């Protein structure tokens, strides 16, 4: 019995009894016939990071086969205006079979796929974020002999009418239960629907942020995923945002993934956990159960590239209103164990050697368990303004750079940037002063990317015109002094919140 298939909530997996990466065209045509599928939807992110959709009616089995085999052409100049001109704009979209799922919202039985872009010569479109991630993943594996896996934490606010009963405690919503948390049922429904699209969810919970404003409750939630190949991790985050927004619309609720929606309250991040794999084993841990030298070197790469990574992970001015002290968001380039004030955190990894299940349940015999797969390291600066594929590609490049550095140089950088304290406490001001600061606005982020662009363009990962487009978009915000201006102008803050409320 394959335990990964048993109880799988994705209808296609459950019906075919196959792992998604093994889906064939014949499998999917069989599913279409047996399950009465009447429509096929192609889905893909455009330059703005949102999911776009192309609908097909299943007129016949022959037409369904044509759609799955040949894909369709689309207007690339509308999807990627920074990279494609209208005079030469056609692109192909081709479905990736492993992403198949049944639309959980459409009353008409609809089979959905995420798609890849190809140009007129039949080559992957070079500025497609998904293709960029594939190149980053390949370069990482070729250089290091390791596999790069990831998982995301998706934080968001749900907004509903104020309820006078059982009011929540302001900014104390972490893991709150009903009736003080009002949106737990909605989050559970979101998790169920995300799982139906193929999302491998680890858990969900209410988060720190909650407040009332203008008769509305703002309640922060989080859904976290399980580690998987980095391409799949990006796909799951993309679809999860699509699911949460659709379900909110059906519930007559509002949702925001914006990094900051008011001052003085918790912002929403999109933390990315990473692990290094080799031959099915988590190489993030060494034989002694401690963080491996490979992991420390990869973290050194993240430290080296951290300022420019914000160009992929923090794409609008409100991103930098979140990266301030005392809000559990990073401000400086450092890392540490279990340290939420650090940019990169190494969370608890079940490496104590104690059978805690037996200690809690004495009727269970004490048995050895391999828990090494759980260990990750977490980048805490990104938020949902990110293009998730560009961000994952940037992290992949940074980890590779750390592993390509001379070993002693990388380990030295890791030692110099390690912190074992809350760097924002006044007694640690001297240590804080030694740490490089993250960019404070899009303009600074653009400067950092311009300085580091050759690193990202190496190994043909990021194409120069993609970097040019990112730089142009960041500079267009003209936000060099925006944070200070908003501190003295409440109306400006409201304007920014409204402008970026539905970002990502």
C-alpha cells in the first residue's frame, strides 16, 4: 500500500491511484471520460503574479486529446508586457500533467492544469518565471550534486463584520481557538480546497495579528506546506492564493495577502523553508544530528545574497513597512537557531533523540524513528508581493553560491552572521550594529539587485531582460523616502494600503 496515495484528497490521484508525476495523457483522457469532465482549464501566472485562466469545452474525446497534446497559443504581450511587444507576441501554453486537479468551485466538472510557456521556436519562454526556476534548480543540482527542496508559510488577513461576542485580544491571536477566533472554519475550508488542488499541507492556524477597524474584524491566519521539490512548492503556493481568494468570495469575506495593511499591527510574510536532499536523505543534518556544513554553507550564500533577494521577495513599498523591529520580521542580515528576530531561522528539528511520543503515551512502546527529514532552514524576509517562481529561483541561486564558495570562506561568513540573541533588545545594540541592514525600500532593493545581477544571470538562470524588468518595476515606485513620509501622513498610509491590498 502506498501511504502517499491512500486518502489523497486530489480526485485525480484518488481515481488513477498514481503519483502525479507519473500521470500520462492516456490516464487523463481516461479520467475525463469516466468522471464526466466537461471542461478543461489552463492556468498560469503572468507578470503581475496572478493566476490567469483559459477555458476549453470538451467537445469530444478527440478534441480533449488535442488540447492536452498541443496546448494553445496566447497573447504574450498582455501577459508579459515588460518582455514581449505586441508585434511579436504569440506564446504557446502547454499543460503540465502532474498538476492536474478538479476545480473545487466550478459546478461544471472541470479539469485544471498549470501550464508552461513556449516561444515560436518551441523553446521555453526565457522570461517565464517558471522556466527561470527550472533553470535555477538544474544549475543547483549540476553544481552541488544535491537537490533543493522547499515549502512555504502563507500568511493572510481575513476581514469580516465585527462580532461583539468573545472579542479577541489585540495582537494575541497566535493559535487562538473559537469562539475568540472567528475565521477558523473558513481556514479549514481553505485547507480542504487547497488539498484538493494537490497542495501538500502541513498545518494551519490563526496567527498573531488581529484587530478591529471601522466596524470590521481583521484576523490573521497561516497555512504551512510540507517540503517538496522546489518547483512543486512554488506551484502549491500559487494555487493556494487562488483557492483562498475564491473561497473568500463565495463566503462573502475579504482577504488580503498584503505585507502590511495598517501600522503597529503584525504584517503578513511568506516565509520559505528549505532543505538539501541527497539520495533521498536530508543532507541539512550531519551524521551527528547537528546542522551539516553543507547547510551552513548554503545559509552563508543566503547571507551574501540577502539584500538583493528582496528584489524578488518584496516587490512593493508596503513590503518594507513590514521589515521593521519588534514585529517578528527581519531587519538585518543574520541567522540563528530558533531565533525569530533573525533573517534565517533554523527551527527545532526533532534531533533530541528522545521518544516524546512514548513519554506522552506510555502504552506505546518506545521505538526508533528517523526524524531527520524534518530539519529545514527558513528565510523570513519574503512576502506575498513576490513572484513566487522568481523568489524560489533567487533562493536556489543563493544557496548554490554558498556551496560554490571556498568551504572555509563560506563557514567563516556563517560564523560571522550567526546570532544567538534577540538583536532588537537594547542590550544587544552593539551586536546589531555589526550586521548588514536589509533594504528599506524598493529603490534600495533595486540597487542591491543591480549590484548582484551577474550572480543571478550566471549559469543562464535569470535572463538579463527579466532582471531589467524587475529593476524597472522596483524603481517605478519611487519610494526612497516613503516610509518617513507615511509616518507623518496617515492619509498616505491609507492610500498605500488600498493600492496594494490585493497584491500577489
